[in-house]
C-alpha cells in the first residue's frame, strides 16, 4: 500500500473537519491610537477538536484583502500536506470604512521618518504622484507603535484565546513589505519567519547594516519576493521596490549568518498586483519548509524511479 493510499484511508475514517473556519471579526484599540483596528482570525481545521494542541501563527498585514488570500492558501496547503496547520491573523481596517479606512494602513505600516525617494531622481518622480501624498502623511506614521501593538498587546490577548504557540510568521506586501523588513531589525526575534514582498525602506537597509555591526547571527527564515514587471512601472521604479528589496536580500546573503534561511524570488511577467498570489504561496512553503519535513504531501510528484 502506498503512503498516499494509506493517507487517503485515514482521511476517509476521520471525523475531523477538513477546512479552516473563521472567527467573527474583532476590534482592538492599540496604545497611542485614536481609532480601532479590525482583527480577523481563521483557525485550523483541528482547532475545535484538539483542545490540548497549540498552533503556529501567520500574521498577514492589510486586513480582509490579504486575509482571504492568505487563509485560502494556508487552508489548501494544509489540506494537501504542504505546510503545517497554522492560525491566520490579519490586522487592518474594516471594508465598511471604504478606501479612507484602507488608507490608514500607511500610518500603521510605515515607521516615523520613512521616506519614499532616496535620491533626487526618484524624489522628482514620486512627488508628481502618490509620493507627494505620502510626504504629507509622514507626520502621522507610527509603524513602531503598530509593531509594539502586534507583539506586546494583541499577541498575548489572542494567544490566551486561541492557543497560539511561540512560532510566529509575518507577511507583508508593498507597504506591508516595508513593514515586515522593518520589523526584522526593529524587534529581532519578534517573529521567526518573514515574507518581505515588493518593498524595502531605505531605513531598513541602514538598520540591516547597523544590526550586522553588532551581531554575527540572525535566527530567522526570510523570503523576499518581487514581480519583475514592477520595474516597468514608473512609480514602482521610483520607489525602488525591486532593486532595494534585492539589495537587502543580497546583503543578508553576504552576511553568512549561520541561523538564517533565506530565499529570494523574482517573478517574470508579474506586476505589483499579480505577483501577490504566487509570491505568498511560494513564500509560505519556504517559510515552513523546516516544519513540514514530517508531513506527507498529498499527490506530489513522484521521486525519480519511484514506483506508484
């Protein structure tokens, strides 16, 4: 009997739910904020029937937009035995608030002092478009407080409620990618796994260099991803989304930290939006590759020469 056949028989005999389930949305007020954040939680299929078990956690930035995508990928990859069961948490702003609510992400995800053009050429382009608005918003940036909120305020509350273990991953794209890279060095060890998608602050490069001066190791799994076509968009090019992210990844590679697992992936023919699904899917598999070693992938390709 093949391992796949045996696994299928075990599934047929199991009465455990096979899909993840979402909790009702919640609201939390972070310290130093005058508005609430919407918190979404989706639980593993085994969560309601395994009261003595605790779970790793994927934290996805940008609320409901990313939550549905990330939870869907985790659900499918868990079902197919590609990644371990994880709780998915997203923090953002309710869709009912409209784009005005969504725009609050910029205050959450950028630390004080963030800039969007690190040279005169880039600044000249960015100030013609959205970059000008970012400059006006910069006085309200509080990514440092938001990071503290996630780790020190929200995590303990949700850990007690949902049986989270100490294994935490942080995923972000665009401004969320800026934030994830910032978190890697602002609170080392705050998370153990990081997906930095399409965005790296100039300050993050400075923080990486400062970290390297006083450390000889970085214990983390880090996936850096970008769409190649992001460099073919004027505003994205001026934001240095691809080049700065690759530069960060190259620097991390050259540090040769013994405890760092690092992968960089550029996606051909993918732009700032279309890169998100494959990048998150690939990134999650890489981030949890160490934890998935004992899983038996369902319907995976056969090894060369293997008998089916």
